[in-house]
């Protein structure tokens, strides 16, 4: 399985920004995709954003559309999540994910790999 390590979480005030990073070990097949999910206490895990490794196609969850941007650096085997205009509702543990394609990430099917999660807390 692909090993994923997240970083960049922390405490930020409402309206602030954070940038999360997720680095994968080994070679990522060109057909794969990477993305981000989040889970708040008592809530189901929610899809945030995904990006195809080969062509950079992206997909976003409705709750973060227009505020979050996913990007990647192929040379570093790293995907980023730039989070702007953060709200208290964004408070959650954010998990990096790798899978066989964007659809597999969104639907949580395929062959998923998960990072350990990084906490994002947005204060009022």
C-alpha cells in the first residue's frame, strides 16, 4: 500500500488560512488520484477535494468549493490543500487519501490508502 504522511494542521482563527501537505512514499502510478477527507467528532467522514495524478483534474466537495484548493507536486510526491477563509465548521481531522482514480476517492471504493490524519481547529 501507499504510505501517506500529512502535515500542516493546527489552530487558526476564523477567516484565516492553512496549507496541508501529504507526501506519499514510492512511485505513484499515473492513473492514481490523491485527495483529502475530513471528519469531525460525531460526524461521518466527508470528502473535501481530490486531484488526478496524471493530468491534475480536480474535484471538490460542496462545503469547501471556492475556499479550498488542491494541488500537487509530482517531483515531491506531494499533494497540498490550501484552505482559505476558514470557518469553525471546518474544524475536523483531515485525512489524506490515495486511490486508483478520482471516482474511487469520491466514492471511497477502489484501493484506498489513508494517512494518519492531521487536526485542524478553527476558533471563533
